[in-house]
C-alpha cells in the first residue's frame, strides 16, 4: 500500500469541499476531512470516477446526501483543474402553488371555534348519514371521518381503548436489576456470593424494563383541520395510560399548550373555559413558526424516547425553509416523527404543497388520518 | 483506475461476486484506511454477500453477528462463564488465597466467553472479516456498544480493562434502512449504497452464480425480473430472488420462459400474495414483454 501525501493545493480544496458539504448538512467534520485527504493519497487522482466514488464513500452517509455531493464534487473537480464531463442533471419536481382548499364543514374559524366546539359533535350537516352503531365492517372502516355522525365518533374512543390495552404491555427487550424478577442476574449474584466465599445466600434478579415512551401531539386546528384534530386528540387521550406522558399542543398561527386542560375527565368543560381565553386571530396557518416555537419553548419534552405526532394538511402560509429547519431540529432529537395528513386519504392528493414538500425529508412516518382504518394503522407507528 | 482497486474487483470475481467500481473502491478504501464499511440498500441486492466474498477472497475467517432487537453486550461482545467460575470457587474453598486474589482469578480471561465481537478482535493468527449484519434491526442502545469497537478496535471489560485487537478485523456493516442509524455510528464508517443492478450486471451475476443456466434462459429471466421491479410491488425481488428463480428453472429443466412455467415458479421471486396477483394480471395482459 503506497501512501502519497496530498499536495497543499489539493489539501486546501479538500478542506473547502468538506466545509461546503457541511454547510449543506452532510456529516463532513474535520475527521472526515482527514479521511478524505488520506483517501486521495491512496487512489488514482487522474481517474475521475475513482476519485468521485472514493470521496463519496468517505464523505456521505446516506443516499439522500448523493445529489448534494454530486453537485459540489463538480466544482471541486473543476477547481483541481481536471477536465470534466457533463453529468446528468437531477430533475426537480414542480411545486404546487394552488390555493388551500376550503374547509369541509365550516370556513376559517380556527382555534377559538375548535375549542368551543370540542367534542360537541360534527354532525352539523343538514342530513347526517345514519349508520349502525358498531361500525366495524370494511366499508365503515374506510368511511371518511367528515361523513361521521356524532354518535359514530364514539367508535373512535372504542378503537383507542382497544389499542391502549395492547400498547400498555409491551415490555422493552432490555433487562434491569430488580428485587424480584423472572430471571436470576447471574453476574450480580456471583459477585455478591464472593463475600460469602461463593455461597449463594441472596439471589439477584432481573426483569424486563418497561418501555417508557412519551407522546407529543401537535395539532393544526385551523378551519380545515379542526374535525381531524378533535378526532386525533380524542384518540390520543384514549391511549394516555399506555404512555409515560402525553403532551398536547394546538396551533394555527400561534402555539398553545393544552395538556393540562385535557388531562382530567372534565376536559370538555375545561376547554370551554379555555376557548374564551384565546385571543382573537384569523387567517392562515403558520406551521413552521409553531414548530419552531415548540422547539424553543419545550425542548425537554422531546428525546429519543418520544414519539412526536404532527397533524396538519401542510398548508403553511409561512416560509417553507422555516418549516424545514424546525422539523429537522425536531427530528434530530425525537425518537420518531409522525406527520398525519387527512388529505392523504383522497387518492388524488399529491403532497406538492410547498410546506409539505419542505417537511417530507424530515418525517419518519407520513400517514393519513381520515377514517377508522387509518386510525388503526397508527397503532404500529406508536411503538418505538 | 488504481491497480489495487482492479485487483479487488478481480478477487471478488473469482468468488463469483460481480462487483462494480463503487463496490471495489469502497472496499479498497475501507481496507487501506482501516475503517468499517457501512453498506445500505434494498433487501436482497447482495450486501451480506460482499462480506462473505471478501472473506473468501482474502482467505480470512468470517465472524458474523446477526443483529436483532434487544441484542446486548452479553450476546454480542462477551459473557462471564458462570458455571466455570462457580466450580473454581468451590475448588478453592480451602485454599489460602485471599478473597481479592480469588476474585481476580475468576474474573480473568480464561473465564470469559467470547461472543462474535470479542472473537473478531482477539484472533491471534490473522485479520478476520467481521460482518455485523442488519444493524438496523438492533436498537439504538446496541449501537453504543459498537462505537468503541468500530473506532478503536478494542473492547473494554470492567474487570479486566481494554482488550485491543491483535489483528484489526475488516468490518462490514449492513443495513436495510428500516430505521435511521445514529450519526455517531455513521461517522465511524465509510459508506456504500447498493441499488438493484442494471440489466447487464444482473445478467452477469446470474451467469456467474447459476452456470448451468443457458444463455437464452438467463437473458429471459433477467429481463423478466427487471420488468417486475418496475411494477411498484410491496416486496420488490432482489438479486437473491433472481438467483433462486434461475436455480429453480434449472432444476425443472426449463429451456425457455412461457406463461405456464412462470406462473408455477413465480413464488421464487414474489413473496407477497397481493404482489402475485398483480404480477399475474400484468403477465396475462402481456405487459411484461414475454
């Protein structure tokens, strides 16, 4: 193996290249830069493909990094003064600039409306479609929530309770020492027995750790979303005994923490009171600002043991860059980031909204929430 | 292209592993820089196969650690041999050694059960290939155990202290991306992404791995699989499935593909009922270029 130290010009450019990559979000720290410089000393620098493949191997760590890498490699290669063949250009998807669809039931009434009408039923349609109570059949599972009568919303709590029972008893795969447990902790027992000349007087046990997942729900309650927000919150609160902690936030243009109001069983009453407190506001949704406010205000709620659910249709009137950055920050700390979008239920929907486009790269699970089937499907995502 | 890179490509070819420049370059760098190689890609594209072929090519021992959720230090790194420790305590009951001496003795290397990771770094004769397979199946706590081994090639046992590798293993990690790996782990590895092979490459692989298959049949099989991959199925067949199917066709003495043979053997490369139905519909509609 021959190692030739890289010359100064090459070294300088390599470091610049790594810095450029780092600015674009790649994991190219000084230690990667050192590896890159060493790699360049080990390969054939006249071979463009080999240089490209080598540096890509050192400086990227996921396929999503490749487009950025390819782009910046181009200028790196050019600065080294080597001839460059044109590379294929990565196609960019067109972004939709369409207007936000109007609400299914009511216009832009927002947070105040949501809080006032919390749990008050959604059957304000002139002719509510009546269906048998135990809606467990295939067709009911597929029926959109917006077509549900108030009595049928009861079914949601039932689904939640059923799932809660299953979630409650998922032990972790890891063990912890305990006074009593299923298995003898041999390592500890043996260590303790040494005091007694190797006689087992007291046994140490171990048992499965309990999973302690936290659930953070951030709900969009602007006009088009309040129906789904109500359903999700109702569902989540049916589950709250299965989690170590459930935290709830609602937002439209600003973020509100409503955990305390929902905790006790009289939350409907509490919400009414809250509804009158809420300052007046109108207009669009600021998802990015709200998520950023959450990151800033409650950073300790989110760690690797937390599942974060954001419920929104992605119609953000703020800057998509801000949303992207806020979500990236959230994703970095959260165990799992789930985005529920009720519009995903309609087959024609394409997540082309600018806000949604900015959000997608940071989301672990992008799922729908528009009928009972999607609610049941949520169960598996709640397990960390 | 560098001589060494070409050599690796040639060595792998002799193990009937058809590689390309990306694979060979990454392997070369991983070996030259002494860094682990993290290989990601869809299921069945031959990620694990790289490590096996590398071991064969280098004539090195392959130490394999299959990851699963809840995998912990006692199954992956080391465990104390409790029965042996107990026996020793009993035997020495009346010995004059002090308690501290007895303790030091039973917590020493002869009482250690080596699990794959410790096994890989204590090989006394030569560098083995350490394959940490499907790392994404393990949980994040386990990744933390790996960090020391991956960066310093050593294991620290509280009772003994650090054990350093006598011969640095060549480490290959594979992941199906079922979850995101931590940045700490990614940073310690070189990265290689493998996708489904092109028609030409897959044809080469089929001919190398299933030599009994005729030229015409191998072309048909490869073309069919390439078409199936475009169908947007729940479980897209990987190269492993192509090879299974090719071997099955050889066993059945099929000389060419027709609808009947395909329907009978589709289970070799489609492992999902809905996929099978979709495939059969496409097949009978003649949209798969048969």
